[in-house]
C-alpha cells in the first residue's frame, strides 16, 4: 500500500510531462534551487538541494539509461535534499530530473555523468580468426573494449596500447577508442609461427591472446622411392616418399597434410596410396606387383601442388613353373614355382585358370593362391562330364595352355 502514492505520481507525470513549466494555480510554492554541478563522475554521490517555503509533499522524478524513479526528499529547516540512488549515479550518460508536485512540473534539468576510469578499468579483448596463412595478405582482427568498474564504456579517443610478439620481435602501437571499441588488423608474417597480442589501458591489462600463422599453400615438390629388391613377387613393400614440402616462403607444411600417390601401370590401371606429412615429409607404402611391370608415379596435394613423375620398373620374380595332371585328368598340379633366388615363390601368389570346352566356349574361371611353391585345381565330375577341355593357366604374368581329357 505504501507504493500507491508513487504510482499516482507516475500516472500524473505521464500525462503532464509535456507541458511547459507552469505554476500551481491553487497552491504555488516558493523555492530556490541551490548550486548544482552539471557534470559528475560515475560513482559520485549526487545530491540536489532546494531551499524555500515548501511544506507540501514534492518529489523528484529522475530518469536515465536505467529507467525512471521517484525520489522523496529529506527536510532540514527550509532545505529539501534529494539523493540519487547508487545505481543511477553509476550509469554514465545524461540523467534528467524534474521537481513535481501534484503532477505539475515546477523545475527540471539534467546532469551528465562521465565514466570514471580513475577507480579502475576493465578490459575485454577478442582476436579472430585464431589461425591465418603466412604471406602478409591474411590477418586476424584484435578488438578491445575498455570500461570503468561500473561497466561504462570509456570515452572516445581514450588511448589503448597494443603489444605484439612476432617470432623474436616485440612491437607496440597505440589505438584510440571509437564507438566504444578499439581495433587493429594483425597481419600474418612470411614465416609460420605464433603471434601473441595483449593490450593495456590506464594500467589495466587484457588477457594474452594468440593467432597461429600457418604455412601458405605448398609449392611443387619431388618424390623418390626405396625397396629391398626390384622383383615383382607380390610380397615385398615399396616405399614412396616426398622431400620436405614447403610453401613459397620456405615454411615446412603442417603435420598431417595429405599427400596422394597415383600409380599408373602398363595396362593403364591406376593404383593409389596416401600418406600424411611429418616434419614436411610424407611416406606411403604399396605391395610389389605380381608380374613384371613399369609404374609411373606422381604425388598430389589435392588442389594445391604436385610432384615430378618417376618411373619404377619391376622384373618378373617367377621365371617358370611346371604343370602335371592326375591319371583321370581331373586334378591339375602347379609345381616348381621358384623365385629369383631359387626359393619358393611367396605364399599367396594369385593363380587363375580358365576352362573351355571343345568348341572354345568358356565354361568356368577359378582362382587360388600358392603355398610352399605349389597349387592345385580340381575339376569335379558333378560339373565337368567326361570329355576334352582346354585349360588356360595365368600366373605371374605368364600364360600356359593344356588340353586335357577328363575320364
């Protein structure tokens, strides 16, 4: 219930605040405003005094960025004193007041509250993006905002000092607040690495932020290979590697950069293997072919760079092998599969056979792999009736035909 008079004053003020200063036609008041400063600093105690013959209840309506409130005075002799709430005295900007009695404005004015950095300054800082590309064309933007302890933005032209640590050099630069913020573009360097930035204002410091200068796009590079032997045994591994991949400024490419090795064989088939860089060098592995081949190898960093093309020759590891049949001709034995040093060809060498009838019609194709230098195919009576057939065997790039008579 005690708030009802304030609500009534607000309603009266709402309908009557557009009127010019008027006198109360029924009960005029006699007063004199005592000296009042036009400017204050945020956090100052703000009092407005009136002196005179004022006996009836009067109020002071105050409004600023926070909103509006109605103040009740304290009386001492013939002096009325209105004290601003702390929140209103801490908000920078224009603050309007009006002396009101019974909905009539008898006096009004305004004061200006300035930010108060003397009591302390708070800094907010932002930097982004946090990774840029070497070469001085790319940049991150460093943005700062300085406020007093009451969160009032400091005035335009307030100086903020920016500090940069680029590699082995330190730099300092001054910027000035404009429209509540200070900002500066932090351009990348030609050398990859990290740039540290911070700011100070009125002896208050921001947090340290950093942006990473990544290498620029890679330039073309060279590749090479290494292997234990040049034979196509389908068993050993060949390793392809790049030299150190750099950008145009000599920066080593970031670890994890994907490099794709594309291999074209003599039949036009394309193989592919991939590797990722560590300290700028990428390696990729591939099994030797199973027959004599010539590979053309080129490496790519998709959309960025490629390597030279190298040629890799493989010699046939298997020189020859023997074929033999069982008595009924239904089991074909492949034997004496010796490799380049007289050893058995590695287990797992793929072997295929094609079976044709007397008219040359392909009936079936079968596959198997070698074990201990041997392999075997069996032609069941359930699928192959007695008769003559032509067997074509393919192994390590060699083809042998045999005519058989199944019993």
